[in-house]
C-alpha cells in the first residue's frame, strides 16, 4: 500500500499541533470567522495579509486566550508583533506561558 500523505508536495499546509488546532478553533469561534479552523495555515500571518485580523481581533483573541489558558497579553506589549506573527508562533508563546 502506498501512503500518499507522506509523499505530499512541499507546498501543502504543514500539519498543525494539538495546541495550534485548539487555538485555531478558539479564533474561529471567538471571532465568528467564515472558515474552518483547519483552514488556518499555522505559518501564515494572523495579522494583516495572512488571516486578515486587525488590532481589535487581536485584542479579542488575547481575552479568549487569557480565559482559557491563563496567559496574560498586554495591548501595548513590545513582543505582540512576534507573538502574533503566525498561529505557530502564537501557540509556542501560549505553551510557554500558560497557567491552565
């Protein structure tokens, strides 16, 4: 038997981790986005050109993540651009900072 998934082209979306999938689901539900969580590319930008979120969306995500994982984000945080660079970066930050 041939395993076509392992020979998929490199251009396909990388596999999301468990936390990335959880966060994608929270983002889709919390912001009422018209897409499935699985459609969010873990390496695409969340802000602006990628997923198209704006600063208000990012604040809403910060509140949701604070409630679910106990992670505190500051609206004026210098690291926010790096943290929200992509779903993958965001998941790494949440994993390192979570208290729940």
